[in-house]
C-alpha cells in the first residue's frame, strides 16, 4: 500500500498503571504533518484481552474514523500484556498499522511474561506466534518497526511524523496519569 505524506496518523500509547489499577488509559493523537487534529482515549484492562476490540471500537466511533489512514502503536501491547492484533486491526479498519519501539523486542521475554501472568495464556501465545510468523520486525533509522498492511519502504517516509505523534501520545498519557509527563517512548 502506498500512502501520501500528508495523511492523518493515529498514534496510540498507554498511561502509567499498576496491577492494582485494574484498567489503564490509552491515549491516541490524530495528526498530520505540522497539525494536531485531535485526541482519542479509551481504557483497557491491565493484562486483559480486549485491547484489539477496544481500539477498533474507539476508532470506528470517533469523528476521525474516515480520516485516519495509518495507525501506530508503541509495541504490540497496551496496559501490560493486553495484546494488540496488528493484522486484525489493519484488516477490520482497512488501514495499515505499525508497531514502533526504541528497543529490540524480546519475544522470549514477552512469552515468559505471558506464561507467568496466567491470564489467557493460550490465546496470547497463539497471537504472539502469529504476529511473529506473519510480521517482520526491522530496524529503521534507530527504531524497530513491525508493520501490518504496509511495507517498510512505504512506511519509511512517514516514520518521523508517526514517531512524533507517538511521542506526543506518550507524553499526554503520562501527564494525565502522573500529573506530569515523564519517560520516553
């Protein structure tokens, strides 16, 4: 899929949370180069199993639904181990979805954390196996990207804007949850 540079991007990150919180805030920034169009938010269960459904629902019911042409996430989980099925999101919303992280993902650590949690272990391990088999992780300009519905080459011209909006989503989520922003995406 080839996208224009000035498209609207939705970047999503979660807020700080503790296991005792039960639910965590996810914040999405909708923007295009040089312009922030709006903010979306929704909550997901800590270590739950509804992040994919919640994200799809939030996008579909937002005023930005028809405008968003790319979704970027900070990794493949929200609220701890609440996993995002990047392929399902891309297919159901008919837009590319790209996970971006600064550090190389460790499949074995995530697998061990899922096993240790004891929550929806089989479902989460099956999703992790599917994502790892179907979606490659590449290092592009110092970041690790895992795209669904778009090639690395098609995404590369949008990477800087996507990361900018992802960082903004992180700062907003952190600021709301902690009273001030902190940390890096």
